[in-house]
């Protein structure tokens, strides 16, 4: 099943907010929240997608014939491809009845682990979202990344307990989440966190043996503060436009953030990555791996766990194709030189 076939199969089973478009480019759902869209006038999700399309790659097939090796290492763990499934916090609310967050998480966690990568799980006001995600990750021997919201101190401490008890591949925090329209002014409260608070969370994870990832970094200055706070990785992410209107695309800010993050911090990126070629573009601009989020919901609604596996396969073969066409035998060979006019 191709992604566009999965999207066609999802239509009628998903919604009413998501249109399960053949390309998930943020146009049909612009500004639709609740739903899979983005905040305000709703241009940021689309901007994310368009920015990858503007990155032109240098074709060079004057090389030995080989099969591209798409493996990479993220936070000390080998992945079969530099793509992980991004977190979705409240599936039913934004995508309809067919899957609740637990049944969605089960499908993506199992499919990702089976294909040699990881799914991340989300968090929400409903405490069961995080609790159930963590028990699924524990069942899978830790193959997953629970993503905690930047709650007040007490709530954050208990959510970290839950997350760390699952012995996950890593723990993440989407530090930008307070901008979500449905999180403002709610209980428990969520908000910005200082570098000192982030350092405490990172230390807590390290004591328990888990790497810590900060998701939602959009400036070189924030990347420097995150690095100084001891985070192991950052995700260059604007939350798909859901937390603040008017931000640049992630592809636009990625190179300067990679330069600022330094050698010790791994840089991941999300937002509008839809094809293996987009993954290639992200790696060429300096990311170690990508998160892909919304299309996996569509793939699951269209084809269940098989749909998730099929889309992962499509991303992997599209990446291998781009690597072979541009002369990159391994993911380490995907460098800035493979971007035309960089
Ligand atoms: C309905 C929905 C729910 C989301 N829930 C979470 C969440 O709980 N935690 C989180 O870190 N990101 C969450 N995100 C953001 C995504 O993980 C991702 O950063 C964003 O959608 C951009 O990637 P994409 O363009 O591939 O979808 C959510 C996104 C959507 C559309």
C-alpha cells in the first residue's frame, strides 16, 4: 500500500477535521484546531512542507553501484532508518472515533519497533494518556519515547516517574506545548521552563539511565541554552504550527541551530517531512534524524499497523533512492555538499 492509497482508505474513517490528503501538506486543515491543523491563520504547517520542497539536491550517479545503507544511530541506539514516529497526544479529539490514543499508540509503537525504529508518545490534560503510553512502552521493553508536557513542578515530577519506570529509549519534553490553545489556563498548568529547570529534568533522566530530549527548539540561542543544560538531543520543531503562528519553517532554521548546538547534542527535526527525499534533505541540512507525525495517523486510520509499516517502508525506500541518486552510500555520507547551491 502506498501512502496515497492509505490516505484514500482513511477517508470516511477519519475526521471530520482531517481530510486525509494524498500529501499531508497543511493546506486542507489550515487553522483547524481541534483537528490536525495549526494555530491562527494557519500557514506554518504548510510553510514547513514547502520549505523542504525548496531544498534542491545534487544528483550524481557517477559512482560504484551499491545498495544505500539507511541505518543511523540516535542516542546510542541503532535505527534502521533516520525516521521516528512523532507524538500525538489526543488522537480521538483531533482525528475521530476509530482510534483512541491507547489503540493508536499500540499500533505505532509495535510497528515502529518491528521496523527497527521508535515511536514517540504524547501527553495531555487527561492523565491517562501518559500513563497508558508508558505502560505500553514498558511492555515493549522500553522501545518508545514518552514526551512529557512542561507541567508545573509537582505534575512534571510524577509524569517523569511514570516515564522513567518504563525504561524508555529516551524521555522527551515538548517545551513549546504551553502555546497549545487547549492547554492555556488549564489544570494542571503548563508553561515555559528555565534552563535551570531543564537541567534538573535532564539530570533526573540521566540518574535513571535515560537520555533526555528537548522538543520545540527554534533558535540558535535556545539550542545553546539547551546544550548548556545538559540535554542529549533537541528536536527543531514548531509543533507543526500548533503553538505559535508566524514562525519560520523548521528547514529554514535547522542549519543555524545545528551550528549552535555543538558536537555533544544530537539535532533531530520535524515539521512537514513527508517523503524519503525530505528525510534526505533534512540530513543534508545537518539533522541526525527526523520525526514524522501527522501522516502516521492517516496511515493508521487507512491501514492499521500494516499501514504504519507500509509508510515507514515508503520513507525508507524513498530515502535509499535519493541516496543512490546523489551518491551517498551511508547516512553519514549525506552532507551539505549534496545540496545544490548550499
Ligand atoms: C493532533 C496532534 C497532536 C499532537 N500532540 C503532541 C504531543 O502530545 N506532544 C508533542 O510533543 N507533540 C505533539 N504534536 C506535534 C507533533 O509531534 C509534531 O511536532 C508536529 O505535528 C510536526 O510534525 P508533522 O508536520 O510531521 O506533523 C501533535 C500534533 C498533532 C497534529
